[in-house]
C-alpha cells in the first residue's frame, strides 16, 4: 500500500489513467482547481448522487427535491450575507500598487525557495501559511510575509499594506450591458435556492412542518487555497437538504440529522474509524449548533459534510429583503396552550455534503495496492474496493475466446442484464489481464464464459475483493448482482 504522503498522488494518477478524473482543459495545461470527470468518474459520481438522492427523498416520508437555477437574483446574496461576509485575504504592494491574493504570493515565494533547493524551508512556509489562514490571523500572515522577505515581482520591495478581505463569489454580467446593475453571481452554495423556494414548495406540495427540501447542484467559489485535488475546487457540486422545523424543536432535529447522516455513510460499508464528528466551537452568526462529519482523507481527517442548525436566519433575511412574508401556518395544537401553533418562520437544520469530496472519500478508501507474489512468481494488483452500489461497472462479461460461439453467449447475458445495471464486455487480452483491468476500475463481478458454458449453461463469477471464483448457472447472474448492489 502506498504510504500516506504517496497515497494522494497515486490516487490522482490512477484517476487519470483509468478515466475517472482529468484536469480541466488539459491540452491548455489545465485550469487550477477545476476538473473533468471521465467515462468512469462520471458514472461513479452519478451513482453517489443517485444514492444520496434516493436516501434523502424517495426513502423519506417528508423530503422532496428541487432543482433551482445557478443564477439567482443578486439581492439573494446580500440577504444571505455572502456579499458582505464570504471573503478571503489579499494584500497590496504600496510601491507597484499590485494586488495579490495572500496565498498566491506566499506560494510563489515557496516555489522560488524550492527552485534554489530550500525545500524544507518552502514546506514550512506553506504549513505556517495554512495554519494562519485557518485561524483568520491576518496580522500573523502579514508578519509571515515580512519575516520571510516575500517581495513584489514588479517593484521588488517588501512594502506591503495590511491584509484585507476578498470575496469568494464569482461575478458575471447578466444580459448585454455591463455595469453594477447587471452583476450576478455564480451561486456559492445551493442552499439559497432552497430558501427562496421554501413557500413555493410548501404550498404546492402541501408540505407540513417538519419537512425537507433536497437539492444537488453546482456551486462555485474562488477558493484561496485550492489544492489537494478534488478536495477543494473552484467549481464543485453540493448535495444539500434543508429541514424546516417548528421553533424550539431544532435541537432534537439537529441531533437526529447528525446521527442519520453518519449512518448513511456507514451503510455504504465505509468503516467507522474513518469518521469523526468535529463540533464547531466558534459558531457562524446564524447558527445555534454546527458540526462537521470528518473523514480520514489521504491528507488526514478533514471536513466531508456539515450539519448546521441555521435557526430562522435565512428565511428571516429573505423576508426582510424581499418584503414578502416567509411564514408557515401550523394548525397543529400546542398542548401547552390548547391552541394552534399558528404563524411562524420555521427553523432550519441543514445537511450539506460535497459530492466531489464524497467521491474522494470513497475512492481513497477503496484504493488498494496489493502484493500477490508467491514463491513461484511476482504479482501485484491495484484494486478499487468500491461499494458495489457505487461501482461504475457492476459486471464485466469476458468470453474466454473470441470464437466458438462464446461471444454469442456473452451477448445473451448482456442483453438480459444491461437493462438492470451497467455491464461491460471485453474479449481482448488474456483473462488475467482483463481481471486486473476490471479490479482497477472497481468492477465487483467478472463473469467468464468458457467451453463448459456451452455444455451446461454455467459460467464462473469472480468476486473482486476475494478474487474467489464460483461456478453458477447463467440464470442466477442477474439476481446475484442485483442483491449485491441493493442497500
Ligand atoms: N450551505 C452550507 C455550506 O455551503 P460549507 O461547509 O461551506 O457549507 C458544505 O460547504 C460542503 O460543501 C462541505 O462540507 C464540503 O463537502 C463541500 N465544499 C465546500 N467547499 C468546497 C470546495 N471548494 N470544493 C469541494 N467541496 C466543497
């Protein structure tokens, strides 16, 4: 197994080699922190998304879906606080007037150090920067820049202003004329699309509190520290659910969703020791409780999902900015007063998970380099032990030979199974090579059609993780695979 520092580069290389993830517009040398999902990656990503959607909508009594637009009225972001508070630090050189993002400036200096062989110094500088950024310690960052004599590439001086904030939202022009009035943002979270549609969905769906609205979609952030592959991207996808509850019940619903979301992860077969909760001590101004579900990524335990008790902050803000009431009438009787609860703005529990981050969690746990050498011969394989429900290909059908009627039998198996789950056909190369390739793609089952099949309608089915093979009737294949991919 690749050790920790080598694991992430090994996964990145594997993702590229097997068509999971490519750098965006790679022929032009890529675009930082933007990635494209290839033929295998798009399947895996879609399977994660479908699995989340099914668990959070179809299997719930009181959660419905939404697909809101990426562009929203600009006042949305004023009301949500993103225009004023969604920032990262930047600094100006007083002699050249050139403005730098603090991380870019320090990283460029670290690169120069590396070029002159001072790798340890460069690594220390980056580590110090990340620690200070994590604490929003701008005075500390400025003194880091000064003590390391980080200079402006134009003036060559170290004459810096104080560090100021830089908004993370991407802005663009709406319509054909330029100007502040036409400025719109690419949404930095999907949640606001849910909030502004709260009453639309509640009324048309005749939803009764407590109920939830779930959404999967793109979000965009001009991230300051955009590294670590798909962990922190500038264009990414979120799977979010806002659960609207009666004021005063938010604490119990927060605990409920905290537990329910961890169970969702564990039900995929991901081990409990790879997860931990991180309760927020410093709460955002709109939250009365918040925690992260952290995962043991190759670079250590980091946030995978957030559970936030957002109070009535967002709906209240939208009510104030839109001048439209965001209230719900609750006609259930309050036992304390004997009267209906009446009108109120619901409180909200949010569950928010990054789809790309979940992809990285799944693939980094699944990735294994195995030494299979025996006394007779050296052998090894890379296997992706993906949960079968998420695997891009569920079953590969491999005729032992390209002739003698074996491909025709394989075709019949495919015709039977393709409508139910994704299959793959391969007749080139030795059977051993074909198995290795399927292991590297995470295919849980390989079915081999051989000469005995012609006599008794049986095939061998090989299990990816154990590499064990068993002989089964062709008629049993579909249900074996379907059982394995159902959770
Ligand atoms: N609506 C709440 C919200 O957006 P967040 O903690 O900023 O909260 C939620 O983001 C989740 O979105 C994170 O837990 C993470 O999984 C994912 N996420 C956030 N920024 C990301 C980025 N730049 N790249 C990839 N995923 C990101």
